[in-house]
C-alpha cells in the first residue's frame, strides 16, 4: 500500500531509534537496584507494546490494502455487521495482556515501598530532603549535618529519604537511582533509593514550582562507605553551624550555591508538621511576592539574575573543592 | 492596583499583540459599519437559537483558539529548539505553557466537539432543534465569554503561570499573586457553566427528541457517543465548579482549603482537579470515537462492525473514567494498595478501547474503502492513536510511572491521544460535515496535503519526546543545558511542530480556496451517507431541518432506503405548520454581564463583580417573565422553501 | 421543537405541554448535577474537618437549639411546599399561593437563624479564614444557604406569574420545578444535619 509507506518507514526508524538509544537514555541506564527494577519493568512493557503495535499495524495494512475501492473489487459485504467469535477474541486478548502487565506492576509497587531486596538487612541511611523554592535542603539527622543542593551517599547501602516541602509541591527525582516521589508541605513521604556504583548523578525537582523551577536541581555523589563516613565526620567538625537567621534567608524564593552545615534545621522546625514556617520567615524578612508583570517584579528579577550569574561564576571557580569542606 | 500592574508591558511581542488586537477590532468595526452589517450580525448570529448556527459559532471560536494555542506551542518549541536559548524568559514561558494547555483543552477541543455535536446530533436524530434552544445559546455565549476573559489576560494583568493543572500551593496568593491565576479560575468557571448546560440540554435532546422509530439501539454511533459524553459532563463538571470556587475563595476571601496556612490541604486540590480532569479526557475523546465510527462506516460503505460492542465499550469507558484519577499522581505516596488498584483500573480502560480499535478495523474488512480526506484522518487516527494508547498503558504501570511522571514521556503520550484522537477527529468531522454547514466540500487535493504535512509533522514533533522523557527531560522546564544532550531531539521536535503549524495554514487556505472555487452541492447527500443528516433535500438544511419528521425503521435508515430505492419524496399534503423557537438577545446580554462580573473578580474589584452578578440575575428574572412560546412556520413558507431549494 | 399537547384529563397540568415535560426532565437531570456538586462539598468538608489549625473545632461551637430550630423550619417548609403543589393539582390558585407564601416565610425564618448562627460563630472566633475545617464548613453550609436564598427569590417570581396569569401548563410547570428544587434543598439539609452537625457534636462530646 503506497499510501501507508511513510508509516512503515517511520516504524522502522522508530525501532532503530529505540534500539540504538536504549543504553544512552538515563532512565534505562540505572545505577542502583531501584532504578534497575523499574528499567526491567519498562523494558518488559515495551516488548508487549511493540507486539501490540505490530499486530494492529499488520492488520490495518492488510485490510486497507485488500479492501480498498478499485476495479474488480472482491469480497464486498456491506451488511457484515459483527462476529461473536471475533469479538470474543478481542475482548479476551486485551484482558490477558492487562493481567500479564498487572502482576509484575503490582509486585514492583509493593517492593518499591521498602528498601531493595538485596540490602534488606542493612540499616538504611536516613536523609530528610526539604524542597524550598528553588533549592533542596538535605538533613542527615544521625550525622547531625546539613547540606544544600548536593547530597553525599554511601554506595551499596539503602537510603531512606524523608521528603517534605517548605512551600510548593515538588517532586524528588534522581533518574539514574530510581523513580520520583512528591515532597509536600505539612506532609512526609518516604522514598528508598540506593546507588550500586560510585559517581555523580543529577537529581532534580520534576514538579513545576514556578519561575525558578528549571534550575531546581542538585547533585548526588555516591561514594564508598569509608569516604562517606570521613566526609560526614569532617563536615561535623569543620562546617559552620546553621543559624535560624541563615535558615530564614534560605526560605526566600531564589537559587543559592551549595552549602554545608554542622547542624540541622530539624532542631527547630520540621516542615512535615509545620507548613507555615517558610511564609512566616518571609514575613519576618519583609519579603513579599510580587505580581509577575509589575515594575517591582521586574526589578526583583533583574536582581535575581545577577545573583544567579555571580553564583554560576563562583561555582565554576570553586568547582571541585566545593564539596570538600 | 497600579497601571504597571494592569497593562502588561516591556515585551515587544506583547506590544505587537496589543497593536494587532486594536487593528483587528477597528477593522471589524469598520467592516460592520461600512457594509451595514450590524443588524445582520445581531439578527442572524448574536440572537440566534438555531443549533446549526450556534454549532458553527462554536467551531469558528474553536479554530481561533486552535490558532492561539498553536502560536503558544510554537513559541515554546522555538524556545526549546536549542539549549540555553534566550528567546523567552522563565516567567513568559510558564505563562505560555499554562495558557497553551488550558486553551487547547477547555477552549479548543471541547468547543470544537460541542460545535460538531450541535450541528450534527439534532439532524442525526431527526429533530428540528435541541430540547432547550434558548439554553443552547446561553451555553455558547458563556463559553465564548469565558474564553475571551481568559484570553485578554496576556495583555491586561498578565496570564496565569501555574500550569493548566494549577497545583496548590503554587497557585495560591502567597506564591502567585496578582490577577493571572484569577483569570484561570473565572474564565474556566464561566465557560464551565455553559458546558454543564450543554450536558443537560443534549442529554434531554437525545433522550426525548428522537424521530419516531429511532430506538436507542438504532441511534447513529456519534449520537451515542454524544449521549455518553453528556452523562460524563453532568457528573464531572460540578466537581470542577466546586474546585474552582474553593480556590477562588482561597485567593479572594482568605479561606484555607488548599493553602499552606490554616492547615489547608494541597493534595485535596490535586484530587478534585483530576476527579474532574480524568473524565474530561473522555469528554474530549468519546465524541471523537463516535465521529470515526461514522466516517469509517461511510467510506468503507459498510455497516459498523460490532455496533453493540461499540456502545458497551463506550459505557464501560465512561464508568471507568471516574475510577482512575489517582494515576495522575501515583508519586504522591498514597501507598502500595491504592497505587495497585488505580494501576489496574487504568490499564483496564485499555480493554474496551482495544475492542473499539478492532471493531473499526473490521468495519473496513470486506468493505469498499474510499480514501477521502475524512477517511485519511480516520486511518491516521488508528495508526497514531494506538501509539498513544500503548504508552498510556505503560504510564498506568505505577512502578514504572515513577520514572515517566513529569517528563516528556508523559507529554508525548497525552499529545498522541489528544492530537491523534481529538484533533484528528475535529479535522475529520469538520471536513465530513462541512457540506452540511456551508453547502460545499473543502477541496480534497489541498485537504490531503494538510493531512500528510500535519500527520508527519505531528510524529516528527512528538515521537522524539518519548526518548527525551526516558532521557530524563522534565516537562515545563523553559530551557536545558548543553551537557544534557537533549538538544538534537528537541530540534527535531521543533521542526515537527512548525510542520503542524504550516499544515494549519494550508487548512485555513483551503477554507478560503473552497469558499471561492468549490462546486456547490446540489443535494443533501454529499458523501453518499448513511444517517439522517444526509437525508435533507438541500445541502444545507433549512432552519427547521426537516419539513416532515422522518420515520425510522432501523439502523442506518437513510442508507437502507437508498439501497432499496425507496427514498421518500416530500409531498405538499404531508406538510404541517412547524413550531419554532424565537430568537433572543438575552443569552448574549447575560454572558456580557458574566464578563463584567468575572473581570471584577479577577482584579478583586468587588463593586464591579457585584454589579455584574446583579446583571446576570436581572437577565435570569427577565427571562422568567418573558412568555415567548415561539412561532409557527406556515405551510406555504415551508413549501416555498423546499421548492426553491429543489 | 415538537409541541404536542396531551389532553388526558388525568395528566397533571404541568405535564400537559411538551415544553413542560422537557423542562421537568431537564430539571431532574440538573438536580443530578447538583448532587455531584454537594457531594464534592461534603467530601471536601469530611477531608478538612479535623484540620483546625489553632482555631476551635466545629463540633465545639455547634449549638443544639439553633440547629433544631433551623431543621424544624426547613422540614416544615418542605411539607407546606408539598401542600402547595397539592393545591395546584386541585386548581386552587389561592391555596397554592397561600401555602407557598407560608413556605417562603419558613424559608426566611430558616435563613434568619442560619445567619444568626454564622454571626455567633464569627463572634466566637471562627470565620472562613480561621482554618481549613471552618472554610469547609462555611462554604458547604453557605452554599446550601445561598441556594435557599435564591429559591426564595425564584419562588416569589413564579408566584407573581401565577397571580398574574393563573394556572397554565407553563406556570404550573414552573411551580412544580421550584417545588422539586425546594424539596431537594431539604434533602441536602438532612445530610448537613447528620454529617456536619450531629457527627461534629458527637465527635466533640463523645
């Protein structure tokens, strides 16, 4: 069928795309058991879907080709209005497919609620991740340290993230370690992740949070257990303490550079139980959100852009040692 | 409120828009005055209660909104074409994707479909108008005014920028102050009133106004799909009404439903929004299914395969549509049980949908397929919609969804269902019923160009986005870094987007070309159709539709009559006086008061809001006292009309 | 629009014209949409009921006396509204207007006590902005109250029409539809009475 050629060509292209791209796409290139489980589920479903597409396309091509209107048209039957056998078949087949997909889905949903199977006996590292427009605050209650916009985690050990937000609804996502979960003010959600390989992975908020959403990101560094312990104790010993005043400033919307503290804000506020804290802090500092198109907002935007520029400059200057202190 | 907060300033694109709006307005006023068209405009359009004219106005508005939403889309694609582009800033980009989503769903897809339903359904069931013609005009004008209120936001006050989902607390006063979000709330609220009224109106019309002999199981599939859609509207839209009202209270009157303060609950908004939002998806897809059923059957020259299965699958889908809303936020942490249940219900929707696909395929089986443009769109629908369908099932698998959620994988999925489903159907239906509305067909040759450019552009635009999603590109980012590696696929996607834009322009050109040069239809049966709308003797039915109400003896009654060579000729003695409703200017005036009230609320000018609301109630009470029972068209006039048209 | 008239003498007047029949069916469907609307408001209140922030809980401030008066007034008004329709069926315009006027009076009484109750709550420090729970309360109960208010205006308009034009298929259909509306509000109140007030007081005291 000449008319359908583009579709087939396209289908072919798509398959090539897919096979060549698989290993490059970060969701399909996980670095931990959680992401791996999801990758397996995704690939399992993709094969099903390709099979379905193949059947539908083959059938479409056959029917459209065979029964196109032409001279010497054969087999025309204008009153052919149904077939119990055929219809039963295509009620049953999708039901079977849905069952075949449901079973592994439900299994995975339940298994992802807890720590990964392979490291069940290890005590997970607990980290509180708090989203504030447009930064991430990470508290390590056991180590009693806090970081902003970057994370250090030990490899081969499950990490239990306790997620919350100081303002907008955000979503904590490190694609190469595993799927995301929402971080919401006045709520606490839990997410287990684990890294099996050392390296730096990009993490971000994936749920739209307004003007600065695009750069609402952080880095995750997975390292050996010993390195992690060393970093934690050094941080505890050398980093400055987090003061309430400094924390209040973090509550202002905006971007900040990576920071490290030897105490956590959990000492005086947990956003999972206090949803108003950030707004109160803004009021204490006399900050008020501007109407987007007003002159005041434009001035503020200019100021923010300059800060962002400075921030990027200082990041690139101090890159490499910024995580060391 | 200061002036710099009232008028949007500082952006050359906005100034351009300001100028073009003023010029268009002046142009329209000049044209109307110069050619003395004011009375024509008022008598024929602004006060009409004729379902066909209202349908045409719906469609014209929807095409305009498609243009607006399309421009938004192309601005976004331009910004995303290359990494770290400076074409739009973040705030501007956020406003654009918010208005793009809202306009395309609420002010384009729905009115386009409702427009076609308006034109076609009364004709298909052999009725002279809808059950409540006056209410139908109220529906249209409230939709129109809601759309206008929403649209002026980009030059006055600033557009909403919290996304079409407007999740709280981002959309609250504390994080998104100003009129933008209020426009969203009031524009949707006013348009929603119209939609709810349409739901009631067409449900009663289809239940009560069918021609004698047309039992429920003899109704054309498009009428069936409209019936099911109306039921969904009636139960889904009140939820939106409440959700919008509650957020309006939060923003204007200091309540704490979804806010950070006062123990408000942001998750409640997400739940209410999607409790409406998911049924809404089926509100815009079921009529599309109905249209494809009609078109595929007509151009396969064959009865629809599995008529009853088509109906039952639609009813199942309608039921399921209220039971799957949680799949929009599997990542909210509702627990394994909840996610499992909603995963399975969501996947289960694939079952009746799959059945429909096979029934369409087998409608063509043993048929005689003609590749007219409406049929091409229908075939394109099957091929492309299946991709949207299977990726939908993938997204339904909650454990995997944690990775797809909020990424371009999702964006691509819903464009594959909404464009390949709804937009293809709008085009197919528009072309198919164009001769019913205007008396001539759109040019087929140009139409095929539109189809191929659009379909290829659509795939080039959205197929790469699945891979961008799997590569971790989140939706709603206004730019991305060079290192992310997302540049090339984004460029491809942008090229596809512009191809779709070009196809739209060719479509508009086709409308002009066909208006000038197309051969005028001489009969009412432009495509050798099967259902009653094709049985009118004239290409465009007269305002009373049928001089004599047909009596139906089976499914595809008209087609069977033609096959048997027994199409009835109208006889003068069969004609009786026809009762018709009178025109009324009240719906238009009422909607204008809605505009005043809405605008007042947007800017928190309560005196203006109250004045508008009083006006609305005033028109309501005025109507209550107005005893207008319509009028009768005399036998002579009917004979005259029918003869002239012979 | 078909305009078949039915002349079976047993058919109630409001059902005799096609328009009347269509309008009544359409209004029933509208009530279906209203059920969805109130169901959403009830669900919202249930979700937010315990989110009282620093304010009082609703159950703490509810008062039995005011509640019982309101309930009594509204339930009785539904009964008198039924009597009015009964009089309409007997072609008794005067009876219809009298009973409907009593219905309106009872409705106004209900509104008086509801507003007084609201003012009392506000005086006790519970307004729409006190907490999520109170937002839910005021909007749910207030929406019902707004419906009653609208109903009072609407019934008055319809009564004026009946007085001016007498009982015709058109006016009687209007009376019948307003009576459906009024009974519906009564049903909603029963739910508010149980789910909001009774449960609230039981939970607070028990």
